[in-house]
């Protein structure tokens, strides 16, 4: 099968590659990679190329942010490589040019399931982190509205419900990402948790977070206090705040949680969701709100819906308005070539026909390409008769065309 | 010889009784008894009626003698079963056994079982129409287009009459009356039109702007027709009335999305004001508001949001909204 040499397109690109890497005999293999690891310097010339995340960044910036399949891939390949794609580049360019004395702008990544919204969000967050911003990442808001075993009535407000486990877990991950900020930022008022526990004014935020991690019962209120502090102080110019929420449609959807008397819990009654909604208002300045929709974990939505108004609902749309919708589409031909070459380079795909298998089964959707690569691998093993795990992969895809 | 006479006697006896069942049984036992005889006497179904007439061979079928321009209404003047010899079509019907072909029309019971409309060809219908013309009046000359009919006769009433051969003339399905009228032909202002649409609910079709009232609650057609006309009159008059509680209409009751006074307008004004306040000194509230609303980017934004909410979502409307927001926030 003839391999289309898409990457030898623009001379400018080849020049850039030549400047970055030292003379390599198998140059065509490194065309899908770029050595530019700083997201601030990514531009159109790096489009459809993979850049490597350093292990320290992987640990600190993304303790809980990466999609689970990508985490498996990182473990398998021993490196985390993210493709540079236009949606992320667009948001990064807006962030570079934005005026941070004005109210925070909303950016909403939307697209079909598996097209790369979460990965684009992670790319943008990596940029924010390398630029020294405080990153507030809620990896999947859907996890806060379903499958909650413990739902405590809130101690501070009688009508609300706390989720101690989710809140304390999130606080731990937040600490990992933003440890260096927590000692610098101070609280602006006194918080009383119980009769004996309180946090005074002027204490570092690290103490607040410790309180939430240790005393799980009040962790939801700690999250609320933390968000409030960050909102108030981001405008003062010491630091910039990036609020990133994946699956933001959960904030205005429905819950599947039930109270003790089997009546449904409303979203407004959950402390975590209430505080998250306050954060998503653009009444604070000194940062940006980058969000992504997600149908995959959402409750009571059709599997085929992906447009913002369908998933956010009327209420969500009105609250997010005005936002900049950023569409994420399936892989272009060039991006698919990159992905395929990367998998070949990592020895993930070996059989020459695995490329057609990937194309046919995935139709260009990024998530499905990854799954189809599993199909390609197993197929190879089956056809060569090597003893390997049985091929039991059910791939159910809708035919989607390449975006040119 | 004795056997043959015995046979004749037995058969004569059998003929006299005329009982087939007993005759067969009797013949069977008779054959058993005379099984040793050399002459096997075949059973004679015709009895004493005489020797069988030779079977007449069927001649060439009528289809071969049919000219191409024949009058088909003469072949099938009324509803008649399928006659393979009279229909010049190579029709096949039935299950193709053993991967074969469907059976031929000759001797095909399936074709005979099904109803056929060979007596209702266009030529036959033409003849019926010509015959019925004597009982009809002429179509009015002025009503030659659909639009003119619509203009002069906006209300269309549909009824069904049923004819069947039976002991009774009555058919309960004949009482249903359907009344169709276009709302554009009624004299309604904006408020009356919206109220009318809310009152009738499902009976209004937005695409064709038609109100359809179906009545079947009364036993007679005339009663249902009067009821339908009464309903139309009442709806018309009620929709023109303005009640006191109509003043409580909320945004959720509105039929269309109106940007004025919506949360979207509020949000954008707040955002723009905040952006302004951050940059420059504070200005007078209402003046700033009017000026902001008058800007072309805000107009574009308003159009895109209205389109999104009214027409529903699609890729193109989303892209339009995107462009409008980017221009507005000067990205």
C-alpha cells in the first residue's frame, strides 16, 4: 500500500524541523513529532505533530485531568505525547492576546464523542501551567452528579448536600497541581468550620486545603471557600486563574442522586455544583474560563447530541452566554497520518494493512482511531497465527467522513 | 359369466341406493371377493348414462386473437376474477420452489384469489365519467386555479359517504366531518392569532398554516358539521377577546424567542459594561446602554442568538454565533 507523503508538503515545515532536530538519517519518521515542548511556542507550523509532555509536568499538571485511555497509552508507551491541533492553538492565541483587566471570557470546546475535546483542553492547561497560571481543573463534572455513595446534609446551609469523598479527592489533586501558589495566597476572611476548627484571616490557602483534606466532613465547604478566595484575588494581578471544567453540561443537567426518602436531588442543592456555577460566572477578572462539553458521562442526554445548546440546555446556554464556541472536528488526513506514524514508531501497529483497518473502522474520529489501532494489532496477531489473547473487540462506529 | 351378472346386479343395486360412501365400501369388498376373476371390472362412475364423451381440446386462447388497440372495457366490463386466457400479460405469481421461477398464470390459484382492478382501467374510468357527466353541473369558469378556490372558498369541509351491498344503508363512519381552514384567510391580528394557536393546540399545522377541526361526537353528519362550524365561530370570537389573566404571560409562554429583555441581552450588556468600566471611567448608565445596543456587533450578536433559539441548533448557526461573539469581544 502506498504511503501518502502528506508531511513533505510545505517547505517551511521541513525547514523548521531541520532547525529543531539534529541531522537524522530517517528524517521522515520524526516529521510527525516536534521537539518544541513549550506550548507557548506552538503555532500552525507544528499542527498535526506530537509534542512530548515531560514526566514532572505529567505528574503535577495532570494528576487527574487526562482521559483514562490516554493515561493507559502513557503507561504503555512510557511517554505522554499530545498532538498539536487547531482548536487548542486557537484558544492559546486568544489567551495570549487577552486583556486580563477585563472580565474572564468563556471558551467552550464542543464536538462529537471522541474527537479530542478533553485532549485539547489538557493542551491549553499545559500552556497555562507553563505560563505560571493557577490552574483550577475539574476533570469531569459528571462525576459529581452521579454515583455518590455518601451524601451528607450540609452543616453550613440546611437545604444543601455535601459530597465529602469527591470534594476531598479533588482538593488533594488541586494541592498537587498548585502547591507553589498555596503558600503565597492568603485568605481574606475568617472561616468557621466547627466549634473548635476555624481558619483565621490572613492564613495561607495551604492551611485551608489541609483542613479540607484532613476533615473530610467539611471538605465541600472548604472547596466553596477556596473558590471564593481565588475569585476575589485573581483580579488583583498577582496571578492568573484558569478555570477548566470538563463535562460542563453536568452543571445544568440532571442528577441521578436520591435523598433518603427516594426523592431526586436537585442540582442547586449540591454544594459542589453550586460553587462551581458561581465560579463559571464571568463577574471576576484576571483569568479565563475554558470548558469542554461531554456527552459520554452525561445523564439523560441522547448519545448523538454534541452541539452546545443540546447538551447545556436553555439554562446552561443563558448562563454561559456570551461564550466563544470552539468546534473540535475529526482528524484531517494529515493528522491521521501523524497518528498512524506515531503508532508505528512506538511499535504499536506493525502490520502494513493495519492502516486500512484503522481508516475503515474509525472514519477519522480520534478516539476511534485509538480503539481501532487495538483492532489493527490483534488482527496482525491473528493472521500470523501467533498465540495471543483472543480477539474480542466489538467496534460499533457510525460512518464519519474525513474533514478536509 | 356368473361373476359379470352378479356384478351387474350389485351395481344396479348400488345405483338405486345412490350412496357413494356405501357404494365405495361395497365395491371394495366386491373387488376383494372377485379378486381371482380374470376380468377386472373398472368402476363406472357414469353408471347408465352412456359412454363418456371425448374431452374437447381447448383451442387457442383469446389472448392470441386480441388486437393491440382493442377496447379493454369489453373484455372486463365489470369486476370479474382473473382469467388467464383473456389477459394478454405474462404475469407470474407465487413462491419460486427450489430456486426456480414463480409459477405461470395458467391454473394459478394465487392470481384468482387476489382482487384485481382490471375493470377499472383509465379507459373504463373515462367511460364512467362520461356517463356521470349527465348528472353533473359545470365547474365554475372563474375558479380555474387553486389560489382562486382558496380565496373564494377558504373553508374546506370533508365528509365520507359509504356505499355497500347490505341490508342497512347506515354506516357509522359516515358521521365524521373534517373542517380545514387557513388562518391567513381569517381576520386575526397578532394577539388573536397567537391566542388561536394556543387554544387549538395540536390541530394547527405550522408548515401549511392550516387549522383542522375533526368532529365525530354526534351521531349524524349534519350535526357534526354544525358543531364544527360552531367551534370555528367560537374560536374566532374568543381569540379576539383579551382576558385579564393574559397580562400574566411570562417569557416561558412566548411562542418565539425575543432578544429584548432576555438573559442573553442582560449578560452581554453586563459584560460589555464591565469591560468598559475596567478600561475607562464610568459613564451614565442608560446612555451607555443605548449606545452599546446600537453597535453593529451587538446587532449581529442579537441576530445570531435569535437564530439559534428560534431555528434550533446546527453547525452553521453555531458558526454564525461564534463569529458574532468573536467580533463583539474583539478577539
